[in-house]
């Protein structure tokens, strides 16, 4: 498996030789050891077993049910039938003479009719050749009219009346019917040779035929004169004639019609000539709609409209047509003739068959191996080789594969598809298409659905989706504008130095408020002419800070990590002392400004004496000595007993009217053991046992001090 075409539409060669003439078997056996290192041999895929002939293949057809492929070839003349679900050869059958073309009469391989090179028509069944019929002249093509059960054989030469004949073999009656007489002789018979013997060089013929089976069932016959005649099978008469627009050339002669094909609609006709030209006609006009040149000048052998079998899919896919001569296969757009993709194998082509509703092309060609090509964007792989989709996707994703599609990104095979689950398919009313069309590609727990089909189904399911989306967008826009009017929407979008950016934005907002306040004051005092205009300070007008965030020169300051400010560094803390962290968790106590004034006014705190200067520091020094360790507590004679409440009061009767200075004056300290206590009360919890209670010092406040307030501790210890 390799990539044959590196254009925008990739084409993968699944099977087929890359050389025009393969090596002989005896030489291939000698080189078998060297094939181990051959990448092409290592990546080969045998899509179908024995999909080859000993010399060449002549014609190939795919059954209507898509389960069988029948091909004919040489040498010796034989027929091969492959069962596609088994990917194997079902049978091989030899014939007496070479096969020109054949047609499958049934939906499978069981009934087929073959036009042989010895002027015979053979009917084959699974048991073998059922019957053989001879025709008067050599046949050029073979078609089967299903409505009248007639086999049509365009032939070479003229009949008794000097006209070409299309033989009719009625299979229901089992006999020949009156032939269709087609004009193959011009007024100047020296160029056409209409009445010449059928073995002469310039003899006329009916080269090809086409039937519009899915529409009006009109018959079209292409002649050696370059004309196309249309016949009505109901009245057995000629309905019209389409003459060639190309004039007669003395050197090249007249361009013959070698291929004719009807579109499913029945209104469009494609005709290929012997000079490699393709014309697209509308049956309502004799002027061709489009003219396309195949490029090599060889006769056109195959014309096929790549129309899907499901009618709902035809308007989604772009209309394409396949044209093939013996050198190249081209697929192009029928609307404007733009090329879509092409395949040019190394061997000459004889016939091309398309597997319907897929991207698989099978060929009958010169050379031993028959070719098969896969175009993922044309359609999915057929059911009998669905594994090709995964292989193609892996090849497209592998960057080390030399045969991979280099210009295609991973997953691009499904670019025009949308993944939907089963529940989503039911909501869009598309569940009935599962298993009936290639529009749905099963994948994991859902399906890939064609994008255009999904959009149309979504509009049908909810016709007001566009109006709802438009109303939603309008509402979001209104909300954003309303929010911007209510409050500012300044956001810091920086990677580094965010605190610096926030500080700058805060300073800008502060300056704006200050300017607005001063402007408001100017408006209120505008009546006073003697007032000078307010001056704007330098702090208000800081264009450098204001433009620092938006200036491109300083963009890296807020984006690049190399410019990040280290706030823990010594330099930063020296420049920004407010952000520096002190080593001591508890800062040194300092009195407030009011307290300092009161302390300075207090008696005995004059600036002249040294006692007044050191008095604010003494309480702090004494407070530090109040901390008692556990070892000191044990040495003082205390035991680990039950806690007991001890209250000592050393306060004197306070006066009712005291100044703030006297309250702020330093208190007299008392020493109890090794601990130093500063204040009015000392409360000590000493653990003691109940049985060994010691004398506890009790000092109760006088009744006069707390007349308005009862002491809870006094009530508890009153009865002790």
C-alpha cells in the first residue's frame, strides 16, 4: 500500500505492480531473499486473493449487491469471480476465445452474458457456460435492457440498407428481434466507407451504447461518424440525433464516439471521442455545456458519473465524473470541469469499475496484477475492506513513513465530517440512515456524519436556531456594554511582576480621581474670577507610569521571567522598607502620640531629671521578668497539685476624679519570690491536693470599694 498521488486529494494504490512488465517467476524466486529489505514488498497488501491474470485482464464488473467482482483476461482466456466478503477467488473458468466485454444480468454473479472475440455471445451460470449464440458481425459493445429483457450488441459494418446495426436478442422469447438501424454512412462515402466490406479499413460501425435505466429508458448509440442517435425502445424508432461539433479533418479523420454515459436524472449525457475529448450535453440543447480534454489524445474507454445510490446524498456531494483512457484516470467536476484528482498507473488500462458509495476503484489492465485504488475523500472503504480506513489514517499520521501523505495533517480524512453519538443522531432524526448509506461512518461509540448533512438536519430539527444564536450574541454584547458603564473593567494580564502592575494601575486610578475632584472644585468656584486655576501636581501627571504597561518597549518587564523582581532580596527591601520583614515577631512597644503628651505632663516626669526620661522604659524591662520557667516554678516549692485560686490585691482606694497623667504613671512593682509582677493584681494557679491543703493568703476587697459591683471571687471564698 503506497501513496500514488501527492496532490490535495490523495490516492492510495492498494494492489498492483509499479512496473509495466513484472519479473518472471524464476527470476522472482531468486530475488526472494532480497525482497525482505524492500519497503514496497514489506508494506504490500493482498486485498483479494489471486486478483491477477497470467498475461493481462480485459474487462471488470462489480455486482449490484456489492458482494462479487467478475473479471475476464488472458492468457489462456478465462473468467475470474471473487467473493468480496471472503476476499478470495470463488472460481476461475476458461473460455474458448478472448472476451471483449460482458454484463451481469443478475444482482450477483449467477447470470452473466459475455461478448466474445469470435462473434459469439455466451451465457454463463454457476455451473458453467449455459448457452452460446453467434451474431452476423463482430460486436463492439454489449448492453442489457432490463425493461424489455433484451441484449443489445452494437456491431461493425453496414447491413443491407447501408446502415449500421444494433442486434437485439430477446431473452424472454429466445430469439433475435429486428435490429436498430443507425446511420454510419455520410453523403461522401469515400471518407466513411459505409458500403465497404466489414473487413476494410474505413468501414463504419456503432461503437458504443448507453441506456438511461433510472429515468426515461432512452437508448443512445455512438457511431464512427461522431454522432449520437437516440432511440425509443417503446416505439422502436429514432427519437433524435446529436451531431458532432468538430469538423472533419483530412489527416486525423473524423472523431468517433467511443464512450457514452447517461446521468441518473436522464437529462445529462457525457460523450467521449477517439481524440480524448469529453463533452457534457443537456438533452434539451445540441450545444455542449462543457468540453474537457483528457490530455493524452487516446480514445476514451470509460465514462462513469460518480453518483451515490442514495438520493438524499446526491445533493450533498459535489457532482463528479470519472473518465479513463489507456493511460490515466481522471475525476473532475461536471459543473466547471475543474480537476479533482487523477491516477496514472505504470501499465495500460483496459477497463475501470467503481464500487458504489465508496472510494474504491478496480481496474482491468495490461500486466499480471490487477490494480485497486482507494480515494478516502471520494468515499469510505467498502464494507468488505473497512480496515483500509484505519490504515490510511495511520499512514497520514506517521511522519516517518515515506509513503505517507506529507501535506495532510492527522485526522484530515474526516475534515468534512462531524462526530455524533447515537443519542445526538436520534435528536436530529438521522437514526434511520444507520447501515443504509455511507454518509454515516461508524467510529467507536458514534458516527462521523457529513458536515453539510449535519447542518441541514440541524436547521430542519430547529429552524429557529439562527435567530436564537443571534439573540444570544446581542444579549451578551448589551451585558458587556452595561457592565463597562457601571464599573471599570481593568484587569492585570501579566505573567511576572503582577504587584508592580497593580501598583501602577492603582496609582493611575488615584491620579484620575484626584484630577476629577480638582476639576469639580474648579467648576463649583467658576464664579470667582479672582481664584487662580488649580495646578496639577507632578504626581497627578505621570505619563511614564501611565504608558509603562502599554509601551511595547517595556513589554518584557511583565512577560519575561528573567525580569521578575525578587522581593526577598536585600536591595529590594532597602529601597522598599515597608515590605521588609522584621526578625522579631513581636515589635517593640512604643506609646502613641497622645500618651507621650500625657506622660510628659505627668508630675515627676520633667525633661531635666533622668528619672522621667527612663520611666517609660522601666515597665517594659520589668514585664520581661514576669516570665517564669518550669524549673524555677519547681524550685520555688510548688508541687503538681490541683489548681487553687489565689487573689492578692494591693490597690488603695482610688479617688473618683483622677487625671489621665496619673493613670498613665508607672505603677509600683512588687516582688514575689523570684518573679517580678507589675500591676494591681496577681493571680496564681497552684496545683494542690485536697487532703494536703496549705494556708492560702486571702485578701478580700473592702465592701465600700465594690458597692455597685459584686465580686464573684468574694462570693465563692466567703465561706472558707
